[in-house]
């Protein structure tokens, strides 16, 4: 196991690779992280996702623009491809079926994909509808597959309003449906106001929250 100093060096290098949109460095340092025994999930969050947070700050300060954001996302995904197979799994246990997607009007899917990764790693079957998903589609697919849980993600204050609508549509179609919501502009208070059954601020707490919701 590496010492704290080396761990920080590796996580910083991954963070910087995302910020500098350097796919090769992202891949190289994520491989190094695994070779040196770092936990794959911690590396994802404290390296790749932390890099994306810095990118967000650069965008807010107008030092980065949309093209840079896209390149940074590519560097994040290149690293995630290396780490994902190593994220610890609860193999052989089927926990439930999650219908997941980013609501209409919103194409931010990095967070949703991390949520998906954690659910799959924890033994859930995930039906991923992708991003910018029309609200009718969540209802139609839920009717077809009878998901144990529907997960809705939104990253913008504008698109988050679609969550309230989607929850209403899902509950009208199936009063028993459980809906979990998440994404940066949301919090527990808003989620409750929108009628959702649960809210989670990150991918790990989403899985824990899901476990609680389907037990009820
Ligand atoms: Co844009 N974007 N973006 N963007 N983008 C934000 C969200 C923004 C906050 C930037 C800013 O202004 N500071 C801002 C929104 C402002 C607002 O709220 N109104 C913004 C904007 C304005 C836009 C555009 C409109 C820009 C434009 O075109 N002028 C446009 C939107 C187009 C559209 O959607 N219709 C746009 C486009 C893009 C890109 C395509 C270039 C790219 C996305 C690439 C992609 O996703 N494939 C992008 C990016 C990368 C960002 C920032 C920089 C990073 C988002 C991210 O991936 N974070 C973002 C600024 C920021 O967040 N600081 C920004 C990392 C990710 C791991 O975190 O997504 O929060 P997050 O996910 C977390 C939790 O939220 C939670 O768990 C995840 C993992 O722990 N979570 C859930 C998420 N979903 C969950 C669901 C759950 C539970 C937990 O249960 C179901």
C-alpha cells in the first residue's frame, strides 16, 4: 500500500490530467493508481470527479468554455474506463432493478454514469435511458419493466424543474413507484418538495438510500 504522500501525488496527477484535458495522462495515472493499490472508487471521486469540480470553477470564471468542458469530460471518461472494472462489487447478489436517466433538457451525464457504476457494482440491474430523456419515456419504461426504483438526475437549476413533473407523472401512473433524485442543484428539501421518495448527494449515498427505499 502506498504512503499518503504518494497517494496524494497520484490523485493530484489524475485531477490535473482531467483539468488539462489530457486523456493519455488520465489513463496512465489511473493505471498507476491501480498498480499501486489505490481504491478504484476513491480514485474516481478524489481524482477524476475532483478534477471536474475544478473544471467547473474555471468555467464559472470564464477561463474555460464549452469546448474545454467536453475535452475534460473525455479525459475523465478515459480514466473511468480503466477504473470502472476495479470498483468493488457485491457479486452474485441481485438487489433490484433501477430505471435511471437524466431528465429532458439536460445533457450532463457524468454524475449519472457514476451513479450507474456504483449501482451495478452493488448488484443492481440498471436500465439506463441516457440523458435528455423525455419525461413520458420514464413512465413508459417503468410500466414495461416495473422497476424497483426510478432514479432521476438533473444538473441545472432549469432542468431540475422537470424532476417535479416527472415525479408527478410517475406517481400518477403507479402510486407505488419509488423515486430517487440527485444532481448538484438539488437537496433534500427540494426533493421532498418535488414529491420524491429519496435524495442522495453522491453515488455512494445513492446506493445506500436505494437500499432503504426498497425495504419499506
Ligand atoms: Co455544463 N453546466 N452546461 N456542461 N457543466 C454546469 C452544470 C454549470 C453549473 C456550470 C456553471 O455555470 N458553473 C451550469 C449550470 C447552471 C445552472 O444550474 N443553471 C452549466 C451550463 C450552464 C451548461 C450549458 C447551458 C452551457 C452552454 O451551452 N452555454 C450546457 C447545457 C446543455 C444542456 O444540458 N442542455 C452545458 C454543457 C456542458 C458540457 C456538455 C460541455 C459538459 C457535460 C459533459 C457530460 O456530462 N457528458 C458540462 C460540464 C462538464 C459541466 C460541469 C463543469 C461539471 C459537471 C460534472 O460532470 N460534474 C458543471 C459545473 C460544476 O458542476 N461544477 C456544469 C462532475 C460530476 C461527478 O458531478 O454531476 O454533480 P455531478 O454528479 C454527482 C452528484 O450530483 C450526484 O452523484 C454524482 C456523483 O457523485 N448525482 C446523483 C448526480 N445525479 C444523481 C442522481 C441520483 C443521485 C445522485 O439519484 C438518481
